[in-house]
C-alpha cells in the first residue's frame, strides 16, 4: 500500500501436504493475483487473490475451480489477458513433459498434451515455461537419455508454442552436465525469449528469436553446486537479467544483465553489497514502469535453515541494488520465494514455509509489499491521453470571437508530469501554451480562423525537464 515502508503480515492461503514451491503471477488489469502449487497426491491447484481486498487490510484468496492430477515439478506463466500455460513432468517408465492452458475467465485448466519427444528420456528435470503477450510460448527442461554414473547426466532441451501447436525440439540446446542441472526461460511481448541452463559448473543462455533457438552463451563458469537458474526479460525492451549465488564461497547473490540483441552479459553485481546478508535463489519481477524487483531466500550459513526473504530494487542506471527489506517472522521459516510486481501500488510475494523446520506441516504463505518504488527515475515519460478538441464562437454584439478548446488526461504509467506544453508545429518549437499538471487539463487557443483545421501537439514534461512524445488532436469545425 503506497506510502508505507514495510511488508504486510503473512496470510495463510492453503494448508495441505505440499510437495513444491509456489508460483505467483498477476491476472488481467492487476486486479487479481494467482498462486499455484502441487500437493503430495500429485494434484496441481491454486488460489486467486482479489487485490482490492489488500487495501481493506484483509486479503481474500479464492480456490481455483479445478486441478490437474499426476503432476510433478510444475511451472506456469500467465499473460496480461489472464491466460497462460502450465507445464510439468509426468513420471513413468520414461519421463515426459506435459502442458495445459489456463483460462482466467473460468479459472480452469485445459486437457494436458505431451510436449517432449516420446519415449526419449529416462529422467527429466523440473521444467520452466514462458507465455508471451502475442500468444506464443516456450518450455525448457533437462533430459537424460542414458544412465549416469552414479547420477543421470542432463542436457538442456526446449519446445516452442507457436500459438496453436507445440514445436518439439529433439536436439539439446545446452551441453550435458553431471549431477546438477536447472533451467528457466522468459521473454518479451514480441515473442522472443531468453533461456538459461545451469549445467554444472557453467551457467549458459540461449535466445529464441521468431521461434528459432540460437547457440549457447556462457554467463559464468564458477557455479559448482549452485543448482538454480533464473532469468527475467523486460516485456517492453527485451533486456534480460539473471542471478545466482556461489555456495562454496557463501557469496552473493549476484545479478547480470543482457541487452536485447547483445552477445555478452554484463559484469556481475552483488545484490546485497555492503549488507550482512547471504541469499540464495534470487527471483526477479519487472513492473510495468521497468522497475526490477528481486526477492531472495535468506540463510545465515550453509548449515542452518532459511531465515525468510529479503527484497530489493535495482537503481535507475542498473549499477547498484538498493537496501534489502527483510520479510519473515520469528516463528516462521520461509523458502522457495516467488514474486510478482504489480502497478505502482504494490507487489506480491509468496513462500513455502513451516513453523517447525525441517518438520511438516509445510504451507503456502503470502504477503504484499506495503511500499512502492514509484516510477523508474529514468523511465520514459508518457504523452497525455484521451485528447479532445472542438471549435467555439463567442458572439458579442455584432462580432464573434472564434477559439479552439482542447482537453486531455494525464498518462497512467511512467513519471508524473509537472506540466504540459502545447504546440502548433511538429518540430515542437515555440509553445503556444503551458498548463500546470495540477490545474484543469484544458487549453483555449483564441482568435483562430473559423472552420479551419488546426493540428495541436501536446507533450508531458517531467520534473527532470524531459518531454514525452507528442499526442495530437485536430480541431476541424465549430460546435
């Protein structure tokens, strides 16, 4: 809730024999958040939060209408329309990866379909999935085709959803690794994606452009026993961020960034630099304004249980992480964090916890941020919206004064304008008017020719002096 600097108390949203970490995401117009989990009986289920109840101080979660049975190691991704994909592993004589779609209007799952090669893998790792705004999707996983000694050796694989069917890739995307393997995938609104694979001791990335997978690129070669792979792509820009910890050195977590179209990742940043914290499994979320949130599971050292979560925010230049905010309670041990960044008002985090670690019962807990980072200081200011214009004539005695009246509304996202400039030319030279953002958003252009079309260009101006692209309106006739 805007204006406060802390997290809410955790609220219990499910009590069951849980067998995995929760997944959390926002549904259409950010009015709802959904959390998904798997139970020991193999059912994949979830609940939906009405975010309006956050402001009332009593978050209300509603169970989904149905669940999927026979599920192991699930993952999900939802688009802004509330629809998405769920993927999971079916453990049989040969492991297989399956997928189903999620419909937010009915809160139901579709019938499952296999998306991995038939009768190929002796073992499959936990998959990851991304569903794009353009209706395409990606799933990645590790597959072992031959027995390892003593453990399976996994290679990275991926499948591409073209909007109607899955295109199954039978060739590996990332090299084989013994013992430790993990993967993740994320993408942008155009349908391009970045996948990361942890194949001990290396962390690789593979991009997908237009449904075509690229070659693996090494991010780091120091990650013995790290066991995780995470990536988040800015849906607007296509830039990616990944994170990891170096467990033997009790160092990190660290983050690295990849600009869209670039071939090399940035140098590592210590997320908790200068703070007495050690975190593992960093998870990222990107708000509509481009703010990058990170939540990490905190541990005192490698021999002690988790001590909760800490969240932090990347600065505007992408060079330093902010002060971490610790979220937990003295009685509750939390791990397996998941986060979703909402509007300017809030983000939501969920965790897998117990009050008697490492003993059951394990339950899903959730909380929302009670702080907002505000618009990204370097995010682009948006133009005004809903422009309207019309011409009027004021008749006074035997003379009529013709003027054009223009109205508009403030942009919804981005930095808040401090004023608006009105121009008659596309070069945006010599404004004919300036309106304070705190005043009524209206401008009158006096003594104009009768019934002569005039195009107006209106720009928003931020407190740093930067201007938005112009929004235009043409006034044509008297009213």
